[in-house]
């Protein structure tokens, strides 16, 4: 393992590469990454970094977004088949059809979507900025929210805006139930419950705080509580425990909270992709140009 890590470091230096990793990636990948974060933070980093090579340890839509935002850079996804069950629930043809049914609606698309779907959208959002993105749209304007109905429902509740919701959901977050939260609260009385907004509305309603993965760090840092129940993909426990070794974090339930796509990339994959400069993500220019507009509109929305 040490030898492999040294080789990655050497290749990274030779290629002037930077390694970005999502909070759900395995611990050994997070540990070699230069930046670990959520979709919003990593999108911003990808657009601002000077490095000519970005190794994206996440799933395909994230690497696509990085390639779209930084077209002059080479973006490597160490395993090409890292997909997203939520992103797969919307395709460009179906979105065009839906748009035709709601021609006046602004299409707000969660970044957990393909480049082709982003290209059919007016503005993107992440779980960290979806509320602000929707608030940036003039009152009275129809809004079509794609593809996560749970995040959409949360945004509706926060903004008071009625939206047309695409019928998609993350297969990991959507299986967390209100009963799971109740069981966890009984097991860990006194612990605060932090819920990702991709969870069902009845789970979100039981939360002490609803946060993107990036927002979870801020909430914990600003809280006096020592113990937390975390309702999101299990990988999130690692960076939270690393950042706050004095606090206790429990998964909302044992088992079933693992996104296999987020666990595919190994250190060997990172090493091989850097060595051979392979698995370079490309998005065709017409699609990339349209998707970039939607992403850049999102990045222009104030974070708070
Ligand atoms: Fe997609 Fe859900 Fe996996 Fe995130 S956790 S990558 S939304 S399937």
C-alpha cells in the first residue's frame, strides 16, 4: 500500500495533477486526495484550480461536470463505470418531452444528472445550494425540478414555492425510513439527527438539521452536542470522524447505506489512470457548452 501511495504521489507531481474525492469515497481514497468535499465544493474547485490534470474520485456525473467547467484540463475518472442510480432516472429525451408539457417552466436540475440532461436545463443546483438557486428564480415563475423528488420536496418546503417534481430518487437515501430514525433515537438518546435532503420528506421532518454532506461539517462544528446520528451514505462517517475525533457519529441504521458506485475506485485504479493517462472524460462540445451555461448560472448564485 505504501509503495502504491508513493507511486501515486510521484505520478501526481510529474503530471501536475490534483486529486479530488467525494465525501462518500472509501477512506484510502479520501486520504490520498488533495481535496475532499461535496458536489458543490468540488465543482467550484474544478473550475478554479490551475492544475492541468484532475483525477476525479467520485461518480461519472461529477467528473463530467469537472470536464465541462474546465474544458482546457484533462479530467480522469479512474473507473469509467462509476454511475449514479439517481442520475439514471432522467434522460434528455424524457426531459425534452416534459419541457414541452410545461413550456413556461424554468428547469432546475440537480447536478446528480448526466451532461445531456444538464444541457436541457436552465440552471443546475446541488443539495448545498438548491434552496438558494430556487429563491433566485422570480416569484410566480413555474419551476420544473429534476430529477430528485425528495430534494425537490425539501426545497418546496423551505422556499414555499410550488414546483413540478420529476419522479426520481437516490436508491440509497430513499430507503431510509421514519422508523429507522425512531429506532436510532431510542438507541442513542441525546444524539442530534442530521439528515441529507435526498431522504424522504417524513425522514427530513424528523431531523435536527438537514444538510448537504458539506453542510454536515459546519453543523457539527457549530454544535455543542457530542453525539450525532447521520442519515446519509455510510462513507460520510469517515470524514466526519476524522474532522471531529472528539465527537461520536452513528449511522442512522446498520447496513444498506452504501452506494457501491462510490466504492469502486481503488488506489490501483488511481495509479493506473495517472500512469497511462487513461479514462479521460470528454463531453461533446454542443452538449458541454449548453450544460456549462446551466452550471455557471448555478455557480453565480450567492451561497448564502
Ligand atoms: Fe447517486 Fe445516491 Fe450514489 Fe449519490 S449516493 S452517487 S445520489 S446513487
